[in-house]
C-alpha cells in the first residue's frame, strides 16, 4: 500500500497572462475572502497576480483561541482567558456560553482574516457536513483541524478526519466494531468525502464503488473509540484511541473499481491505508476539484470545462499529492479563473453575503468596543447568517448545504422569497442602525467616514462609481448609476452634493450636517445593497 | 370586534398627554394612530429641490417690488392666471387654477419653520421628520405613527389584519417621511403592474453571460419575494382610471395611485416625488420668463394634479383622498445672475381635493423694494401645524396623540373642510385679518408692537431675512384686549427683519428695517 506514482508531468491550467489591474484583483479577493476592502483590492492590484495569490495562500500562525468574553461564573476560566482546554460543569451551563463564544470567534476570524483560510474552513465545514452537538471544546478541536489543513494536504486531512473524536461521534465510528460494524462513516467517506457517488450502473454499483466496498472499508476502520468527550475535570483531553479487540483483523477485499485490492490487517495504521487507496484514484481528485470549482468559480460545469478545466486541474491535484494550496494557486493563476464569463455569476452564500455588507467597511471606528461587545457583535453576525439560511456549525445534513451540491440549481438554492426578505432586512438594519454589541456599544457602518477615503467623494458620479466598483462584481450600466445618484441627491444637480458634503467637512462636529449627509449616504447604500447585483460575487 | 373602537379605547387609557421630546425614541405603543378602519388616504407630493413659491403663486399686490428684485424672471402680469384680486398662478398652472375655482385647492402662505436651514439635506430631514431646526430626529413624521402602532414591523407582516403596505412611495426609493425607528414603513414601487422590477435597475438589459443569467434569476426572485408585491399587483389590476393623464413619469405615478386606491389597496399614504426644483440657473429662458425649467415643472405638477383629482372625482374617491405638496424650502426673493434663484426660506404649500378648505390661509408675502441678497420669504405658518391638523382632521387622531407623535404642541389650522364643495371665491377662509402696528419703521434700536388680542394663544418673534429666529418675545395666552410690547434689537446689526405674530390660527408678518 503506498502512494501513487507520478505518472505524468502536468502543469494544470493555462496561466493567465492578461492585464492585471483593479478588476482582476477585486475578482480574486471577492472569491477568496469574505468581502474585500478597498485597501486590500488596491494592494493586490499593485503587487501583481503571483504575489497576490501567494499572499492569499501563505501559511498563517493559528489564531489566538476563543475567550471567555465576560462570564464571571466560570470557575475554570477567568474572563479574557481561553476555555478551549478547560473542563465543563455537569449541567452544561458553561458549555452554553462557550458555544456562543466559539460562534463569535469563528466570525471574528472571518472578519479579520486577509487570506483564503477562513473561506477554506467554511469549504471543509461544508465538505464534511459535520455537526457536533456536544462540548464546545470538541467543536473547537474539529474547527482547528479544518483550519490547520485549510490549504494543506488533503490526504493528511482525510486521515485525521477519519479518527477525529468529533467525526467518530458524528458518523458513529466509535460504535463500529468487528462484531457490529457501523457503515455510516465508511459510506460517507466514499460517497461524499473522497471519490464520490456516481450513477448507479448495476445493483449496488455506483460507478466508482460498490456496496461491498462500503462494507469492506467499514470493517477496516473498526476499532476506533472516543475518550473524554465531555471532560468535567482538569487534565482530561477529548480524543480518540485505537482499541485492538474491536478491530476487524480479517482481509477486506475491494471491488473491481479498486482492482480487487485486499486490505490486510494493519491495526491502528489501517485507516491510513484506506485513505491512500481512495486517493490513489484519480476520480477522487476529479470529485474534489469539481467541488473547488463550484465553490470558487461557478456551479455550472459544461462538457468543455470538464475537459479543459476540471480534468487538467484534477490531474494537477493528483500529481501534487493532493496539495490544496498548490492546486488553488494553479486555479487562481489560470486564464479560466479571470475569464470575464466567470466574473460575477457566483451567488453569495449567506455568510459571504452578510460579511460582504460589513467587511468592506470595518468597525475600527467603534472605539468603545470591548471584548464582551465584540463577542456579542460577532454572535449576532452568526445569527444573521443563520437567519439567511446557514447555521455555520450545523450543516443541514452530512452532504452539507444544498446549494453546494444539489444539481441543477446549486447556488440558486440560497435564494427564495424568505431568504431574500431576510437578506433585505439585514441590509436595511446594517444600513440604518447596525448591530448592538451591548453595553451601549453599537456596531454601525461609518458611511460618512468611509467615503472620505475614496478617490473623489465630492463628485457624486465618481463617488457612486467607486463605491459600486468596490462592492459589486461587474460595472453597472449608466442608467443604474443615474438611478443610484437619485438616491443620494434626489432631483438635485450634482453640485448640491459637493456643497452639502463640503459643508459637513468644513464643520465636521456639527451633528446636523453629519446626520444629513449620513442619511443621504444611507439611502444610497440601501439602494446599492438592494441591487440584484449585490447578491453576486 | 370593531378594531376602531378597540383602538380608541386603548388610546384613551394609554396615552401620555404630555408631548415627549422627539429625540426620545418612540417605543411605546400609542395605539390610536392611523386608524386601520378609516379609509382616508393622503397623497404627499414632494417637490424636491426647493420650489420657488414666488414664481408659483404670485402676489399681485407685491408685483412691482417683486419685479424690482427679479426682473429677469418676472412673468408678464397679463400672462398670470388670477385666482383672486391679490393672488395669481403661473400661466402654466391652468389645471391647479381650475381646481382652485372648483373649490378643491387650498393654499397656505409662507409655510416654513423657525431657523430655516438652507441645506437641501438638512431641511429635507426637518420636513420629513417634523423636527425642530436644531434637533436631529431620524424617524419620519408618518413613520413614527406607524411604528408606535406596529413596533414589531416587519416581523409577521403582512398578515390578515394588515395585508397591505402602510405606505407606498412611488419610485425606487422609500420615503423618509415613513421612516420608523429601525425600518421604513413605505414600500418603494415603480410599477404596480410589474412588481418584478422592484430592484433598482431591474429593467436594464442583461448580458448573455452566466452573470446575466444569474442576475436575471435574482431580479425575478427579488420581485417575487417582495412581501407586498402580489397584493399590490392584484389591487392595481382590480383598480381603474377614468381620465387621460399627461404622458410623463409624475402623472403616471399619480395614475398608478388612482389604480391602487380604486383597486382597494389599504395603504394610508402615498408619496409621489417631482424633482428638479433646485433652479439656481436657467429657471427661465432669457427674455422669455414664461418658458424654462420652472415653467415646465409647474406644468407637469399642475396638469398631473388636475388629472389626478379629475380621476378621483370620476372614480367616486374624492372624499377619501387629499393631496398635499411640500418642498424643503422656497427660494430667495432676488434673482441671481444665472437666470435663477438660490435657496430661500418659506413658500406656499398646497392642499388639493374636495375635502380641503379652499382658498387662502395667510397673506401675500411682503416684498421690499430692495430685498437683501440673502432674503427669503418670511414664515407665516409652521409646517408642523399643517401636519398636525391633517393628522387630526383627516386621519381622525386625538390631538393629544398628534402632539405626542409630532413631539410638541401644534396649532390646529382650518386647512380641511367637510368635503362639501363650494365655490372658493364665495368663501372667506380668512376670518378677520390679524393686525398689529409696529413702529417706528425704520427703527434705530427698539420697536413697539401694539396688538389686540382675542384671548387665544399668541406668539411674537423676530426673524432675520434668512429665516433665523433671533428672538422669541413671548409664546403665551394673552388676555383679550390691547397689548403693547417693546422689543429691543439694539445688539442686532442694521438691516431688515421680520416681526412675526401668531394669534390662534392667524398670523402676521411685518418687515422692519434697522437703520445704520
């Protein structure tokens, strides 16, 4: 059992060699981060494609772990300290706040990360579709694994996932033994996590594997157990271990799809052999590359794209020994990725949507923010995304979110009357008053301060053009720009904006002038956020 | 249960009588606000940009002085449409003149507020929020009404009791008048017969690319997702319009209002916007003051309103609908050098419909021989008194509730009638004219104001020519009889001022000059 051999030298996709400027940089960042700032777009435009892609994929130190934001009743964790290694109480009271803290922390990462990492964590969160309803500490461990391998080696990730305590609980691996095998994980490993389920071509044969393969893999994976899954005393760490007497030591014969290979007993290393066998199939690379493609490019894959994009990129992924970073680098440096036809048609998922409202603006101006208010704010962001159809920590099924797998509509599944109304309520609330961080701290967007950093905020035309260039994936037509201007200065000539904005700037502490300008900007931004275009990336 | 009675009762029990300051957020339910069983409709006509009232409603008794200050703009006297001996409309306003002659138009002179702000944004905020000039209020005067009745909106709306939008803003933009504490109560509506074009630019062409495909999908979805989209379209299709309207966006919006009201939409408020009144330049055509941007705007306004009210009459809706214009400010008395006028102060406000008090409230603005370069039209009536009177008389609100929602007491003005149409030329809405003597004029340091009180609430104040109130001499109930007041203006610079007196519903504005 071993790694596949490098059979051919392939170079992946044809490289992009066209103009590199604002539009290309913005496209790259829109697809790889949660709503880029003007500063980030300009920086990427300035440093060129190669450096920009490299920066997105650069290794990052793990972030500081989530903290106790203000719960004084936690006997194990002081306010401001992290709870990720701490025990819980029997009643689960402490766990409740820690789960909230964890939710906040995830959105804090999404808000602050300048690389692709958080986008990839969400990718894996969807890919594995895992929900863990227990201890926040285990949820954090799971999330940390996804973060560690965000752009790492897929082979190593799948191996660690296979014996992770959260997964052993989620898909019943801990209950699976030689005498009583549980196929749950073995099935999803094939169907969803690696090679993927193809059309049924015979009884129990799904093109890429058979029902017998499910049973064989299940037997090979027996023997793994969880421990300390809800530690209530210091010194105990949730984990997994191999229990030899629950392991099926017999030979496991695979189907013709795997050349009838035999998996022999390898005790606690056997699961690694299982993963290696699955990843030895090019079909696994194809399956994964299609998923990358749908996540980062567009859901509709034509026959031509299957041949010209998916196939070479899959080969690259395979030949790189499943190096995610290298493969994404290839994709993000390709002619195809910057093809104008691929710019703009991606419907934002709820997290992307919500983050793209707030992240371009930032909250640096909230100077009275505290740890507690930050956490409450991020918790509310989490809830907003949940309302819009995505409960980050609880994908609806093991398949993940429908919009990322359900043909033929795919991303359009994010959009319906209810979620659209929810999206509009969100944009209206963020535009009008923002979110409450408690203790009198309000996280509202500083539109007036923000436009001061634009190229020419005095001219309503350049102002609106630049705002839409930052927030929207494609330029608007003139008719739309004119319509937007009518929100800023309804029925007024252009110079009145120059006058009004100038009057405010010359008397910036005048609250009436500020509010007047802010109200007009709110009207404008409400309209921009209300554009159908704003749902696209 | 009769909801109306229920609300009335709740209102009687639960309303604080004292008016709260506006900056206190309205979180408590005030209950009996816009009555859901009442079928009255208010159509607000927003004249964006600041309408030149002096070129709209021309004071014939001031014609000579007006001509001295704005000769380049001045309409020939024989071109004007005389309404009364002293008042005339712009020659393009035949439609509104007909409404006047039919007793369906009331004009209130010199409408503004103390300390006129001449910023479009700020003054629009003041007019839409009904705040004081010095106060920042982010809710709208109608939005507060709706918000106090429905604090949880839009959660669980629409519902069985409230299937329709509270207010409709014709166009792409919701109306600031309907802004609640966190959410706007108006639905922006471009075309009630095609609600899929709700989003801005919803009808611009789509490129034949994946981007265009997804955009098309989203636009359609957004149109369909509007909570009120279906009901609005249904009502519009059930509605009717029986007269010809001019072919322009403004008239078309009014026509759509007629369809919606006649189709049974229960929205209480419609806001129709007509922009372009910011006539700093080319207000008139050089050498031909009857032509130009302002003339075209007034034509659009007047013809649209005439068609709309004719339609309401034909549809049998006259007793349910009134229209009211507003604009953030009037323009200055003197013309500028670009055939235009700059931001000013007060201006006339028009109410239309068979239920308005026809004729005039207030008197001609006083135009001096030589107006100060910054001089605007003096304020006679506070716009919030008009709002309050409309809320009380038209929406049948308790005066205490009106005060609470407006944030201060208001003077009830006779701007609405009992819907019994009479010929306005036979009506004298102005009871005995308010008089006072102000002397000396010109003055050196102080003036005497001598007046006869009828025993009602009175207010005396001094304004400068920009509309700033420099002194509130008193605001109180005066005993009946003659009173004399001295007002010391020693510390004020030389120049023109206005003495404003209000007694009950009557007002008086007198221009005085402090000599050098």
